[in-house]
C-alpha cells in the first residue's frame, strides 16, 4: 500500500522518481530511470532524498538509516495515509524549490 501510494504521488506530481521495496519496505529514488541495482540507487539525487528525510522528521516520520521506510504490524491505514500525505507535502516543497526534475 505504501509503495502504491508513493507511485501515485510520483505520477500525480510528474517527477522523475522510482519507488522500490519489498514486503513492508519502501524507498523513493529521485532519478529518471528505473532502479535495478545499488549503483542505480546511488546515482539518484541523494541531496533531494536527504532533504526529504530531514523535513519528514518535522512530521514525526523517520526513515531507517536516513534511507529506507518500513511498516510494522501496528501501522494502520491512518498511519500510512499520514505518511503519504506528509511525503507529498515535502515533495511539493522540493518541487517549488527546484530541487526535483520533471518526469520526461
């Protein structure tokens, strides 16, 4: 559900990004291409990812090791909705500041 919501945000906001993850793990990479390897992930816009995660702290959201998001059994729909709304708000800020590129 989190990955689907992130993909919807990326599509709605028309930004160059790829969402990856497995099971309850999720990550958003600001890149024009698909992330298929660790190298692809590292070549993504790390500055934008760092700023996203720093600003999400103001919303009470922490990504493990500053990179990876994950859900546990106690996270319900309200938690996921809040997280996705917060991510959308911060991504919109990053767009307005010119830190993200449009999808091509």
